[in-house]
C-alpha cells in the first residue's frame, strides 16, 4: 500500500510538471502573437524566461523562501532544543544531511521544508507548532518534512513556484498588448486584407490564455502540492513507524487559525494550508480528513 502510493504520486507529479512546461510554452506563444505577431518567438522567449526563473530559484531557494516567510535561523540546539533534536533525529532516520533549521514567529501551528536538494535543505516551524505539539506529534510533522527533503519534493516545489512566477510575468506583459500598439497594428493588417479566420482564432486563443493561464498555473501547482502531501504523509509513517503521531498532529493543524503574515505564493510548501482556504478547488492541500483517512488505512 505505502510503496504503491509513493510510485503513483511520483508518476502523477512528473506528468503535472510536463503539463506546466507546456503551459509556459503556450503562454509564450500567446504573448509572442499579441506583441510581435510571432508564435515561435514567444515560445522561445517563454522557455528562456522560465529557465532563468528556475535557475535563480533553485540556486538560492532557501534564502529567498525564508526571507519571504520571515524565518530566522537557529544555529545550535541551545536555541530550540526540542525542535533541533527532532530535526536531527528524523534526518538521521531518513538518511539525509542535517538541514538548516528556522523558526517563524507566528501563533498558528505550521511547518515546511525548502531547498534545492538534501545537501542544501532547510526546515522551518512556527512558534505555534512548537507550543501545541507533543514529542510524538512533532516527530510526525518533522518526518513529513524530511520526506519532502528525501524525495526531492523541495526541488519540485521550487520549480513549480518559479514556473508560476514566469507565467505571471508573461501574462502581465501580454496583458498590455494594446498599450504596446499591437492592437493598432493588427487592425491595420485587417484593413489591408491580412486578417482572416486563422488570425481571428489566434487572437481569441491569445486573449483567452492571458485570462486563463494564471488560473491553470495555480491549479497545476495545487495538484503537484496535493500529490506531494500525500506522499510525504506516507513517508512520515514510514520514518516514524507511528502514523498516530502525524494523525494527531494533523487534527490539531486542521483546527488552527490562518497564519497572520504568510507569503501566499509559498502556501503550497507548508504541511497545512496557512491561508485556510475554504474553497476546495483553490486549496493547495488535500482535505485534512482525507489525509487522516489514508494514514489510518496504513
């Protein structure tokens, strides 16, 4: 059951990342047509922008994400003994290097992992999490984050975040196509006989992409996040040999209030949605009750 779930989630994530890259190329084609009347130029530009965003985020993801979420690093066990030793123990069990440890000053319980790879990873926990979790529950949460590190989910999440940012940039540029004079040029082309059925279809496609692409990017990012959360829950049960610890922690997380000062683009990284969205369609995480149900069946 456990390993079948892991393999299934990995396959789904690969498919979703592929769809994400296709979406970037389609947005680029739309922007290229609107601004330059060239689908090919737009696709190339989108791929370059996506690659640049990805390289920047992957190479410096820990510092960027921690700064976005106001995390401050603890350097030794004396600063937060229980958190430090729990991270140390779970890293040892997961057979990954000890990650950097951060604390976020927020009364809402939550945690996340980030980084490029296990050698350059970091784990953050809120002060609220440390206040309400007992040792077994804290181990379940940290083991969940260590699973993200071990499975390279942290890199996948970083790439998804970078691609979503690239799509936002492209749609912002393409959304101003009328301002750049492309609308006037296209009307002139139509008057000179350059317009036709294909041009109208491309124009409609491009405008629709400007409107729908950000929603599609958010949906793909959420789907990736949901798959990885199920996988990390299973990994936590494997590492701790005690699913009840994470089950109890998830129940507490499900009853928590939203975080007060959280970066919305980082919401998918957290173990529990820090924004507490009520709309299931736009929730970055699977429902808590479904996660608990899966753990109880292991």
